[in-house]
C-alpha cells in the first residue's frame, strides 16, 4: 500500500502535494518523492528514502522546493525493490519528460522489462513501477491518455497510477485497477489521490474511480474512459467527513479500519502467488527450491499474534508436507533451542520484522546452518537480513497496535508455504494443490461476507462487556484461533481471557466456568466438530453462556449456544481466516463498550 497524490491547476503544486503526502503517510513511509513541471517546462523530481520529513527537510534546506504545476507525489510502502532513494517514486522514462507514481504490484513486470530493455530502454531502479513509465513512453506519440491506455492493456496486476508529461502542462492522468484512486474536482483545479484526506482541504467533490477507469484530469474537470477507450460516466460524491474521520477512512479507530481492510489484504497476499486455475507458486522461494527439498524438519517462530499464526503454519506443514514441524515462541527458542542443522527450515514470522525476540532465534538458526525463510510485512526490516528468502505479507502498513490484518495474512502466507513444501516433497499432487488454491481465491469475498456479522457481534459484545473473564476453546486449527481471540480481547478491552485446546477443559480449566464466565467456542465444520460440540455441551451443563463461531447452515450448535456467529463454509484448512474475523470484531466492540484506548492499548507499543 502506497499513497499517491496529484495536482493540476494554477497554484504551485509542491505545497499541496507535500501536505497531501503528510495525510497519506499512514499508507507507507519507506520513502517519499515529488515531481513538478517547473516554469522552465522541465520535470523536476526529488525523492528520498525514509519518512516524508527526509524529503521535506531536504527540499527546505536547499531552497529547492520546486515552483510550478502540475505535479504528482508518492509515499511508498515497498513491495518490489529495497526502500532507497533510487527505488522511491516518481519514476521517469528515458527522456525525463514523463514522470509516474504507482501504488500496487505489476505481476508481469519482468517480461515487460525484458522486452523494453531489448528495445533499448534504460532502467535505473529495481521496481516494477519503472516498467510502466517506459511502457507508456514506448506507446507515446503526442497523446498521453492514449499512451497510458495502450500501456495498461499490456499490464497484469494491480495499480493506481498518476502520470504527467512536459507536453501536457494542463493535464495529469490517473488509472485504477484493484487499488483505490479518487479524482478531486476543485474550482478550476483537479486532484488525484489514493484517499480522501489527501485532498479534503481543497475540495469535497470527488469521483471514486472504478476498476479499469482511466481519468484525464485537467483544471476544467475530468474525462473518464475505460481501457477500450470508451467514455464512461461516474457520479460526483460530496464528502461530508471531517478530516479526522477521513484519515481513518470514516472508521472510528484504525483498529476497525484495519479489520475492514482484511478482504483486500487477503487478496494482496494471494496476488502473484495463486493463479486463476488455483495453482500455487511463491516466486520468492524459487531460488531456494533445492534447499527446501532437502530439509527434514521445520520450526515456525514468532511472538504474540505472530506465534499463533506460526501454530497454524506448523500444523499445516506437518499435515500437508509430512515434515515434522513445530511452532516456537521466539523468546523461548533462543534459550532452549531445539535441534537445528543444515536440514532444518526455520520460518520466522513478524509483522514488523523488528521484534528482538524473533530476531535473536532467527540469527541463531542461520548461524547453525538452517535455511531461513522470513514472513514479514515490512520490506527491508531487520529480520530480512538473516533470510535465505523473504515472503512479504503485502498487507499494507498496520497502524493499530493490535495486530489484525497482519495475523490473517501471516496465516495465509504460511499456508501457501505449506502448500509449496508439500508439492516439493511430493506429498500433494498438483490437482490437490489447485483445489486448495481455488478455495483460497474465494477467501476475500468470504472475509467480506463474514464482516457483515458486525451488527450481531456488537449486540453480543454489549451484553458481555461487563464480565471479568472469558474462555475461548478450539481444537486443531481452532486452538491457535482461540488463543488469538483471547489475546485480542485482553489487549483491546483489558478483560481477562484465555484460549484452551477444547479437550483440555476437563483437565482443569472447566473449574473456572460459571454463569458469569462466557465461553467462546470455535465450532466450524471439520474432523473434530463433534468433539467440540460435546465440549460445549459440558460447558452448558455448568451454565456458562456460550458464543459459538460455526459454519453457515449448522443448526445443531444452536441447541447449546446462546449466540451463534455463522461464517461462510470453506475447507477446514482455511477456516482460521474466517473464524478470526468475528473474534476481532468481538474484542473491538467489548473494548469500545468499556471505553479503553483501542488503537493504543495501555502498556503496549
Ligand atoms: O511485529 P511482530 O509481528 O513481530 O510483533 C509480535 C507481537 O509483539 C505482536 O503480534 C503482538 O502480540 C500484537 N500486539 C498482538 O496484537
């Protein structure tokens, strides 16, 4: 996720763009850059790695803030290419007359790059984005909109782009495919932005572009075409949000915004890894395929939420790839390490990639000769330096302290790695992998469907907001989800909660249950469903109230549970994705009802 902003009109573009970037910094802060058409008719580009302040300090210090218009600007969350000055946007074509910014991933960029290189184009960065600048250049014969259209017809992937050219001082061109982009309509000026807050102080009239829209933005207004060149009509929306509400996308908290971003985050995590026929290939693992074939045991390591994702990963690696696999708590593994040698694979999982408790055992494993694969959300983070391969979550920055979309995408990326290992070790046939891959492709829509439970969950949460303790249970894949649900409730609402393997209830924890202690049961369809139901029946016999997360169409569970949260049916292995979402919403709503600091819980950073 990156932030893009563009301006065309009579004012100097730079101050408008830099302020717009400041409001979009939540979308990415690896680097920032700006391009402005100067009074001399040249494209001036300045870009700097790191936070936006690095760019603004540099411009201010050197009295170098460009004067002129139009302009485009970008704040980056790296996907292809390290976060450095060269890979920062905007990118230029060979002539330096065209500048381009991009949010998204161009899936076929290597083949396009090869072709453009053989046609004589010179590349300076490692990004997929620069390919677009050269591709548009190669299609340009004076009509910028047409050149962008022709170029985009050759592109596979996701994009929101902004383009400017020295020949067109009164125009910026935007386009959108599976990544948000809006056009702002001011009085004699036009804007492009990834999100409303970037331009809200200049205009409240916005056109939300749809997939495949191409926008020709000028001071007179906007002309929208589809990728076949046909004109399309889009409504102008009058935005009524305040700036503060707009920064959270209209949500009350970043936590809730990120919960609702999950269908998109899931889609991004699958992008470039699961094809339309369901086949799975993780390009990041290709270079180490031989090492992965030779391994004979696996440890998946993480802390907190990342550790519960690791539990799911280890379980599925064992089931699918037939390799002995265990999850490890980062802070424990370092002091009591399991056997590790050249035939060991260590998968380190961390949203930030900076957690010291995960870094230390990862480094130790690398020193002992293990193959290290890192699963993280942050390009270039410390953890990636110890890795033989890095699989990014592609979830976009997580601002709230409580991890939500990172957990779900960690689970998904670990499942993809498990599938890849199973294929490499000959344990799943291509047909079996494709069946799972196809089920994964349904997950974004199923997650969106699951979020529709919000009104029901709010009511249930209000009813239980005053309790002191909550118990969560699940079996097999439901067990780590029970622990993650309990952790979310603890950190967001400060209510004491614990997650147990359901079979363990009778070995002690059942003594805690009474009518004031609700139990949340993960009771979706699967091999252990009947067992979970009988655990729930035992709980009901102790008069503890039960909230069940169950599969749509299951009527039996309603006999034991006061509240049933129905989630869409998926294959058992993918159930953690849909069962997690209601637990996040429940924790969030209990927290709101109790008035805690949802985005920044006490004692946590
Ligand atoms: O950045 P990491 O994924 O390495 O962070 C690990 C944990 O600190 C983190 O998941 C923590 O448990 C979250 N606050 C949970 O919501």
